[in-house]
C-alpha cells in the first residue's frame, strides 16, 4: 500500500502542547482513562478509503472500517468478516452475501448498496481516487475510468445489488485471488452521509469499525474513541487511541522513555542499540510484509535507456546491504534478494535469491557496469527522501557512502531531502523526482500479486516511476486469469523475473515491524503489515 509510503515521525509544536497539557496522571492524551497515545504522521490525503494508499492514513482506516474480509492480525490470512459468503463457479462471476446486524457508527445499516455505491465512487474518474486501480478488474471499469477521454458511465456495469444483503460482481476476466483482495481498505463500505454531505464526512469520517473519530487537528493529533455499539467480534479492549503527529521518530522514542507517550511503532535506527535495555523488554521486532527499494523516474528519458539498465544494476551492486543492515539497523532489516517478502513463504511466491549477483556487493563490477552504461545520468545521483525521520537520512547517507566508495568519487551520490512526507509524496505524484527515490512498500494483502502489480504494471496505482514493460503486463494478466490461485503463483514469479532482468527498482532490504511501548500497556502486538493491533491493546 500504502505503499511507497512509510512516513515516520518528532512531535509537532501543537502535538507537544497536547502532551504537555494532557499527559499527567497516566490517563493518556485527549481521551481520559483507558486511552493510549501513539505516534503518527499526517495522512497525505483526506481519509476516503479509495483515496488512501499510504501507511499513516491506512492506520486510521483500519480502526474505523471493516470490510467483507479482514486479514488475521497474526497470519495475514484473509477471513470473511462482513461477508457471509463469496461464491463463484468460474472466478469471474461472484455472488457476495453480507451478514445482518452490521451498522455504521451513525446508526445507518450496512447493506449491499453500501459496498456497491462505495466501489462505484472509488472507481469513477471524476472522483480522482488514488486507489481507483483496485477496481480495474470489475466489468465496466474502462467506461467509468477510461485511460483517455471522458468517462461514458457513472457506475460499474459489473456490480449489481440483488437485495439488502446480496450483490453480484462480474469481472472483465477471471481473477482467482479476487476475494482475498477484499480486505483492503479501498473496498470498505460507505454510509449515505459520505455522498449526501461529503465535506462534513471528510472533516470527520464515519465508518463501521471498532473505533470512531472524535476529533482531528491536522498537523497535531487525531483522537479516536471506542465505539461501544460495534457489532463485530474484535471489539476494542481500550477506551480509545490518541494519535499524535511526530516529525522525528527519535522524539517519539524519547517521549515513550519519559512517560509522555505510550507507543512508538517505528523504533529509530539510532535507538536500536539500547532499546531492549531502555524499555525493559517492552520492545517488539517481528517480520513484516515490507520491502525497501530505490525507485527510478522512468518519465525522465535519461533513466529509460538500455545503458541506464546497466547503471541501475551497477548501483545495486555498489550497495553493501549486509553492512548497512547489520551496523545501522541491528537486525531489524535483512538484505533483500527479491522484490517481494519472506512473509509470503515459498507457497505464496517468495523466491529467495532471485536477484542473484545483482544484489551482491561487488564494487569492482559495479563501477564497470556504471561506466559501460554511460555513467550516472546527469553526472550525479540524487536520492530523494522525506526528511521528517532520522532513519531515512541515515540509510540514504549510508547507501550513498557505499556507492561513492565503489566509484571512488566522494560526490557521486548525495541525499536529496524533502521536508515532510506529504510534500515528498506530492512531488512524487507530480513526477518531479530528479533521480532515484525511496519507495518502501507495505503489502496491502499477503499475495505475490500485491508486491508486483500495483508497483510495476503499466499505469498502476503505485507505479510512481512510470515503469512499463509489455511482457511483465502480459504475465500478470495471465496470472490473474488463472482460476486456480496456486497455478497463478508461477506466472507471477515469471513476471518478477522481468522486474529483475530490467532492475526496474533496486531492492534494498526486508523490514521488520518494530515498536516500543510504556509500562501502562499490555497485549501489544504488530500485525504482518507492521501496524499495531490497536483494538487488542489493554491500558493500565
């Protein structure tokens, strides 16, 4: 997801004021007894489910919405949630039956139309939703969201409401894994208030999850409270969560040590040496479906040549992943050898060692390949990243040092910081990157398809660099057309081989989820997406 979007944190001025005035007595901020405080970063966009494709906004959506499926917080496996059943005979035509008794927090019933209207809204070109691409396999998408020209329909032809608890989905091709994608937030239902008073809804989103939003001050904090009438089995075990905006994860960490913050869910690299001692065991380091890469601006012709392919491979070989992950990240990262994640397992498509020698540190060959490719485009490599976290600066500097050492040129590679995550994402969206840029990917759902299609398929939702390859697209289409999900995996693996052969992005390391928390909390855990399982946390 939420993809390239690992924004992390240091308290904003407003957030600091909230901490100073509301933290005494161990009752948490903006919420009273039983409420926990957690570090956060401002979302890039308003919290519309189909318009949120980054981690910070995704955290909130995961608390205030529940969809047809929910991913098990321990295994990541897709489970029916609001769906009573999702049936198909051909992996193209699906009948969805939803459970009775579910409502939104404003009292409105969740019906089949709640899903159909939400999906039509998300897919429509006129609504300009970042996750519109996820509806691309539903019949009629080419009319409601044409690649060129004006849309000729307002609704997806492949969606039909049968009754309050049933709707049908007709895809434009077979897609055996389609049901497992439906736990992603873009497929969440929406209440009528979203459509009748959109501005009011955006200012205070209403969902159907275990929490509801009390208040949101952009750049400062969001307060969520337990929804007592929530009908699901995963009710909140605390009274609420106060998300405080930080622009430096080191400040968040020190606030946890000082008792001014309950939870930081990204322990900064500078603190890893002492975290186990500092927090007396209140530290989590667990595998997650996260991959850090360097992406490239293929909309810049200089990066889209045969020579540039050699340069990209040479740059990959100039990066000493083993040293960086050991000395900087202290075991919370593992050198990447493919473009997915070990959490998928072999059956899920993970291919250990796929990258081969291209991901091994070989400075001699790296320099030769870069020279054979015509040298670094523009003569200097600028790696762009958001500067509102200490860890990004550190690893970008470490990567540049490694490249500079390999090339024997101390100025060949430099970091190019952008002040905030939101500005960073906006410049990426506007295709203003002057060279490679950090592109961490956090899976939306545990399928190999999710690590490949959103990032590398032509014009895909998170294909920020605009890479395009016909063979890759064809293999993905063939994989998605398989009615047997197990048979689709080898085709996706072949598609990943195309990514490798072109070094479409440089894989750096697999990232663990990490968190530190105060003595006030218990039952703290991270799910396979590295997000705290907020509803299970107990306070006091």
